[in-house]
C-alpha cells in the first residue's frame, strides 16, 4: 500500500500538508478505498484517521463521509459531507446526503433536497441518483405511485452507462412491484439482471421471488378450479 496509489489530483490537494503528514493521510485514504466494500467499518477507521490528520483538506472530509455512509453511520456521514461541501464549494454529494436523511428516518428532508439550488447544479448521473433516493423517500412515506412517477420522469429507457442503467432499472422495478404492476416489474427486474454483470444488486433474487409468487398463485387457481 503506497501513497502513490492515490489519485494524482487528490495527492495534489494534500500538498497543503507537510510531506510526511500528506504521505500518512494518503495511505489511510488508499486503505479506506481498498476496504470500502469488504469491511466498511475498517474503511471508516482509516478514513477517520485521514480526516484527523488532514481535516482542513476537503477531500479527507468527503472520504470520511462516504466511508461513514457505507458503514451505515448516517449522522456522521451527513456531517462530514456537509463540511466537505462548505470547504470545496459546488453541490457536493447531494444524493448521498439525501439518503443519509432517509437513514435517519427523515424521508421528507431527503425529498426537500431535490428542490435545493445545489440539486439544480448536478450532472446527469448525480441527478438520476438523487431521483432514485427521492423515490425511495416517497416509498418510505407510503406514497408508492409518486415513486413510480419520479422514476418515469428520468426515462428508464434512456441510454446510460451500464451502472446507471442497472440502478434505474432496479429502482423502477421495485417501485412497480410496490404499486402492484407485477408483470412490468418482472420485465424491469429482468433488465436489471441482464445489465448487472457484477452482481451489484439482488435483482436476480427479486425476479425469482416474483416468479415464485406467480407459480404459487397459478397452483392455487388450478386447485380452486378442480373444486
């Protein structure tokens, strides 16, 4: 593990620190990224260490916020991401912050974030991510049809990267299932399965469960017909 493994642009941001400290911070940030998927708590410990040594650099606060988010520490994540945004300017990770609000049981606040000036500054991919979070917030509040409408406004059929296409297909399928449009939900879960080559979602399991429900319903109908 070496400081040289860190993105050159991030290393450049760390130049405001002493050389020795910048090297230590960089190593912690590399470790945080390395363990983010397999051990989020360990990643968070490294991210906190990087922040403690380089807290006046926005990217260390953002890294700590992302690591806290991945580990499910919503309050800490929100605090760090807000700090990073104040320090660096720009919209920041609005979708992640909105999802933290959901994690804290405040879906209405997550929905409100879509109406902020920062949300209007987001690029296409970040706008999509925020829409998915807002749709989830609507579902948290029991407004399932609104979630479908929000996702349809993002045009699930539009050309996108494989990752974003998977994200919208999966979210849309789940929203359709909640409003009872099972046939269409199956179609979109199937699309998510086809797009999700890295197995980032449980779309295959969700599709299987829907097919099992259909099979059970058909069996029940057949038995009813025999009586």
